């Protein structure tokens, strides 16, 4: 994916990817899914970068909303 954005410094892209993976791990530790979900979400975030992390946050918010109404 880094070759698609030639103007951005590569170090900044690696830093934001590491930050997205770190935030994903923090979110998953709170959620406590099975290990297969860990592998799936972390690989999804690595492939899609911050978009994958934002999708994870939306799924978690939906689950919280759904369980609070029950």
C-alpha cells in the first residue's frame, strides 16, 4: 500500500500503521474475542490501515449499544 502514496514519508506511514495495530490490540483486549478473531482483526487492520481500525470501533460501538438496550 505504501507505493500508492508516493508523497507521504514512509516512516510516517509505518508509524501510523503501528499505532493502528496498537489501538486494535487495546480494543481487542477489552472485547476478549477468541484467538481467531484476534488474528482476523489484526490482519484486517494491517491490510486496510486506519479504515480497518475505524470499522472495529464501529462494530464495538454497535455491540455496546445492542447490549445496553437488552
